[in-house]
């Protein structure tokens, strides 16, 4: 047999995922294989690199801690010190 598509891909889903997929296939009026190929190949997958966001979040957290320490000191009657430049 000389098929145009000669490689088979299998993957596992749970019952809820299977129900959702089959509902979408029925709505599309496509065969399952065609639907899955379209879903896998024609959709754009966007990958976000959130490393800089996490670093920024950590810095903001440290600044917040510093502000809280200053506020606590001032509320306890301590004097605010200014940094000399």
C-alpha cells in the first residue's frame, strides 16, 4: 500500500478531553484525522519567556519589603535616616 500519509501518531487523553475533542470534531464536520492535523499544524503556538517578569517581580517584592521595614521603624518612633551621596 502506497499511502500519502504513512506515519501514525497516537496519544492518550482522559474521558473529559475525549468528549471535548469529539464534540469539536462533530461541529467541524471533518473526519477526526483531518481535524487533528488542522488543529496541530494550522494553529500558532505562542511560547512566552517569563524569566524577566519573574525577576522583576522578585525585585518589586524586595522593594516592598524595604518600604515595610522603613514604615515599621517610623511607626515605632524611629528616625528616618537619609543616605549620604
